């Protein structure tokens, strides 16, 4: 039996139990509902149902039984864009709401499931549920991912990511205006000391370096181009929140829900825009680019005044 005990975060006060657990613990919403229906969620000692709302300042206790190891389930996912494909690699443009690979509690689509459903053969290196995966994007982050198809590609790409030989460029819209407009954030990232479901800049965390540059400023937000020198979980989201400039739409890290609603965002404004590395088969440098998905473009249009809002 797995258990978690934590305070209700300010950003999730008022959320439904199933939706909040999905955000806090990385569960699928259906699995979170299943836990609540089984009596596994209490708030200050009172059992909650899946549709109950979390109260600010309460203490949450969550207990659940782990399911068997995750499996790659083939799915038909035409929204997954295939940017490039050869014998060694496949580069995809991942939509939001899709996880990189299966994990316990995640019932939604995955990149590996979509590739399997489309008939792609992926490298067998790596854990069974993560075969071929050399780096990941959060389920709520869209953009470019490379997956290894050959065993040699897996080995070389894993090494390239580890040795920081991959160019990873993201675009993010953050609240406010970073000062200076261009700079580097260096802060070790580890588990949040008061929560097991998110990360923070901590004294004993792993070294993490984020370079950013403001490319456009709006009245309440800024569009940044970000280059990751390291690749920690939630790195951009954590570093920008630590600067008091969380990604717009990112309720987990303190984004203003009013602004998120005005922009029509239900996830963080964060997109993996460009990805460059030496091709594991030829050794030649390659670079791939993406464009903003509709929800992020709409939010930009609203910010720039190109879309009338109610």
C-alpha cells in the first residue's frame, strides 16, 4: 500500500479531488477517482469522494494500492506529428495530454503507444515501459521528442543527453517581466521539501542551469526563448517559479488562475521548439523545429490583443 501525506497546495484549493490528485501525484484522473471511491482520500480525517472539493489549509492523506507494472498499449493517435523518421531515430511533435511513456496510474495516451499503434519498431534498450526513450517531456508540455529506433542510437543519444551535447530550445510564456530580460538561472533542483508531487530549488538538489531571453513583452506576461543546459524534471517550470515568474497556466507552480482562464489555458504555456544533436547514424549535426499548437497560439493572440475576449 502506497501512502502520501501533504497539505493542500494553495493553487489546488477548490479543485475536485480527482483532478487535484491527477495534478499532484501524476495519476490519471480515472485512477484518482478510483482511489477516492475506495475510501483512499481523507482531508483532515474526513473521507472525500471524487467530486468533493479540496479546502485551503487542509491536510490531505492519500492511500492506494499500486497496480502491476505499466505496459505499452498501442493507440491510434493521429495528433502525434512525425517530424522525421529513419532507421535510427524518429522525431515526434508531441501534443499536450500525451505522456512520453507508460507509468503507474497514467491511463492516457503515450508517445510509445502511439508509435506502436502506427507500426514503428523501437529500440529495446531501457526499462520495458521506456524502451527507446532517451529524454522526456511532461504530459502537459508539447513539442519535440526524439525516440531511438536502433540500439546504437539509444546508446549514443543517451550519452549525448547526459554529456549536454544536445541543443534543447523551448518557448515559454511566463507571468510578469523577468529582470534582467536576458540571463541564466542556476539553482539545484530536487524534490520539494513539503511535497512529493513537485520539485523545487533545494540545497541538496541536482545542479540545474537554464538560459533565457525575452523575445516579446506583453502587459502581464513575457514570451521567453529558453535553452536548457541540464534536463531536470520540471526544470523550466521550477526555475521560472523560483524567480516569481511561473509559466502562465501552470497551477502547480503558482500561476494566476484568472489570467490562465482569460487566455483559455488548461496547462502550462511551454513548448519544446527546437531540438538539435549529432545524428547517431551519420554523425552529422541535425536540427528539427516545431510550431505552436492552437491553444498556445490562441493565448499569444489574446495577450497581443489580436483576439477579442469576453
